[in-house]
C-alpha cells in the first residue's frame, strides 16, 4: 500500500455565471497535476508533475494566472489530458490511496476524466487530509486553507498554488503534526459520523444566534425533601449543550441567596453556561425551576465570589468546632 498526495491546478471560463456552469460539461479544466508517492510511514518513493495543454479554455483566467503563475505559452508545451491520465494511472500502480487537501481535487479529476470518456481513479481510494487535520488537531471540523495551516504550525512549506508544491506541503503537514493517517481514513469511512460532526460545526457557526435565545427556564413538578437532594437529582440538573449536543459537567453548587443556587456547566467542547436553580418552599417539601444562561464575565465573577465566601464560612465553622473540643 502506498499513499499518493495529490494536488491539481485548473482553469475556468473568463466569464463566470450560472448559465456557463449549467451549459458546460467541463467547467474546471485541469492544467497541472502534481503528486508525491510515499509508503505507509510517509517515506518518499517518487513524484509526478505534468503541465496539461488546455483545449476547452486555452486562454488562462487572470485569477488563475495570478495564483499559479502559469501562462498560455507554458501550457502550450504541455501534454494532452488523455495521455497524462494514462501515464498518471500507470504511475499510481494498483495498491494506492489518494490523499488531498479538501474534496475538490478528486471531484475535478473525475469531471475531467468523465468529459473525455477515459478511465477514472477509484473513488474509494481517497482520503481528505483537511478533515483528518480537523479530527485530530483542531477538533472543530472547520475548513482551513493549506497555507494557513502551514503558517499556524510554523511548517516550512514550498510556494503555494503549484500542484507538486501543494502536494508536498500536504505531506509535510502530515509528517510535522504526526497525523495518524490510518486512523483518520477509518474515521472518515463512516459518513454518518462525519455528517453529525459537520452539523455540530454548522451549529458552531450559528453559535451567537443559538445562544441569543437564552436564558431558558425549566420548571419541574418534582417535590424534594431538601435542596441538597434536589441538586443531586440528574433529572433536575442534566441538560445537553445547545451547540454540540454533548453532556455537561457542573462545578460545585454555590448558594447565591437563601433559596437560589448557582453553578457553571461546561460541555466536552468547552462551551460554558451559567445555571441557577430557584427553590420554593411547599408544605410537603421543595419545588424548583432551573434557568440556563449564556455565561458572562460578570456571572463568572459572581460565582467565584460566592464560592470563596462559602469556603471561608466553612473554614470558620471548622475552626470554631475545633476550639470547642
């Protein structure tokens, strides 16, 4: 088994509009293929780089020129896509997995192969390093630009928007950050799990909108013998994070006033909430309601102050108890 780190550069029409996209069978035409072949330990085996002579869009879009620094003169000397595709598949061999930064490269490669009616790479032999990075490093399931990741982690990369350079840069991210490719590929093999995590990310993008709906008040019909027994009841205290859906863990409960208790709840992804439980005395015990707030600095400070006051009071009680003995 070998890994092939793949990157493509492509050209597209000078004028971009919906009609162009809908009427054109090949909207993005590949003009350069770059790939690096390594073993399962990410040790170098070989590399592949070819410029492709464009036929659908022989004039290079100015934006593409600025990014890739490729000119019509350079590409005029390139090979036809059919010949490049045959040479590339032969170079790949039989037992390989493509690794790309994002999903676009495989999609565009398939589009070009389909447009020319030639042999396609096997779609199952593919992994998205950007998603593996999100799973294992940032854990936020966002999309990150390749250059941004290199910069963030101080990885020395080659000049961007050159197909071979970007393939090499993707490999360097895997090496320097010690990404577990096998585990990442296995994690990505479950599309439902990734979809669920992607939904969490989308909710993170709407975090302000979602949290703006707080505070939320929940009333409970249970009657408790004491406030202490109420605070131990998971039916009263438990809730799921409004952003990621994970369970929350509470800091200790602190008495704010006579019949009000407060705590800070935190989910597995670090989202914090300020929670207040109000008690109301009834003939047969205590009734309660719970209010969940988007935490503020003021509330966090209030919790610390009340917690410290409670600790000081407990210390005095213990000291007085010792003196009496």
